[in-house]
């Protein structure tokens, strides 16, 4: 079968479309014929070695973690799915990849595809949906009436997280460029800061939560808009000691992450806020709940561009430019 793999860490020429063996599902896995795969920024970062200390791959490795498709084979212990089922899933950090004609998927990571979504739409959802769900519902525990700041509202995470926050009853502030103001307002954003003309920390006030999605000094600047007792969940780092312990890393790595996060934790405490780093985990049960919101159109997919499978490398290059409005998806079938 055809798959987008990386042979070694480092140079871009190590990412290639190649013929590899079709996988066989383990007892607790399903084999999915992939119809579409959603791309995420981490797909560009992994081959460069940015997550080498955290994520372990047997090279060459298949890239990608979001997929939708049809079950063609099930393991002996699988009970929830059968051949012919249309599913979507996230397989991040599970030792397999989604940018392939077939993918092994643990039963616990998959959910039935909402019938009202096509495969491209469904493939755009898993990572941004699960990340937003775990950040806003679990880590931040966002309550109705609270104000949450979700920067980069027109991006892949932003377009989903804004809608989920509104579903949870919160008020949402975001940043975007002039061209995308109408888009983020249509998703439910209450306060929109055009970063080309304004600084968000000079405009927004009284926020109880922040979803950290933008690199640079945006996280520290967001402390200025918070009220005492606020919560910050960062998707872009720095990793904290709790993250290291959660992944059962050695003492040196836990201490290193503690040092890396010490500055932002100290500043957050000074502002009366708490800081934590979030690393999304696959969860089919949560994805099924997200699927219900999609099926009832409380949340809608936002897709910027769709590439054919033979242009998967170009799709990753396009995503890396950082200009996509919503998600970039690769279509296999």
C-alpha cells in the first residue's frame, strides 16, 4: 500500500510517498481503509525531531494521526465495530500513522462517523475536537457565563474550540486577521481583536480562562487580561513537570520540564492564575460525544483546502505556511 513516511529525522527530503506492507490489526484493533486524513501542525514538527524526546517512532514511520474511512477487518476481541462501518479516529502517539491507504486503529480510539458528514469533513475533526474537549471541559472546566480567550480563532484549533466554548455557554474572545473577522464571528466569537490593528492585551479584560495556541510571548501577554482564579491550558508549551510525570518520564526529564515551565507558572501565580500544559490523547468515547454535536450541527467543520493523496507533501507545506482558515485535509479516495 501507499503511505507518506519519514525515513529519518531532519531534512524535508526524508518525507516521501512510499510502498509499504499493508498492516494487520491486533486483537483489539480495526483495520480501516482510509478515505481522508486531516493534517495538524505536529505532522510537520515530528519529522524535524521536535518531539523526539517525547514521542517514540520505529523508523521509517507513517505520518498523520487523523483519519476517516471504512472498516475492512476487525481483531478477535473487537466488539463495537464490524466490516463496512464508516468511522473516524485519532491515532496520535499510538505507534501507527493515518497518511496511508490502510491504517490500524485501536478500537478504543475510534467512533462511528456522523452520517451527515462526508469523509473529508470527518477527517478534519479528531485532533482539534479532542484537544478542545480535553482542554475546555476537562482541564479548564469551563463554566457557563465564563469568558475564555482562544487566540488564532481562524486556525484549525480555533475554529473548533470557539464553537465548543459557545456550546458550553461561555463567552469567547479571539484574535484574527482583518480578512477572517467575519468567519470567527460566524462561529460565535463575542470579542474579536484584529491583530493587524490592535494588541489583544490592551483591549480584552475580565477573562477566566485562556487556551494557549500561539507561540511567542502571547501566553505571557494573556496574563494581563485575566481575573484572579483563572486557568490557562497551553497546547504549545512549555511542558510542565506534571506532563513529564504523566508520561512516566525519567527524573531528569521531569526536572527539565519543571525548569522550562517555571517562569510562566511563577508569572501565572502572580496574576492569580494556574498554568498547565496539555498533550491531547486519543479517546473514542469522547470522539463519539463530539460526533453527536456534529450530527446535530451544534458544531460544524471548517475546511480550508483539500489535497489529493499524491500531493500530501504539498499539503504539509501549505499547512506550514500558517495561513489556513480551518483544516487542511488529504483525500485518499
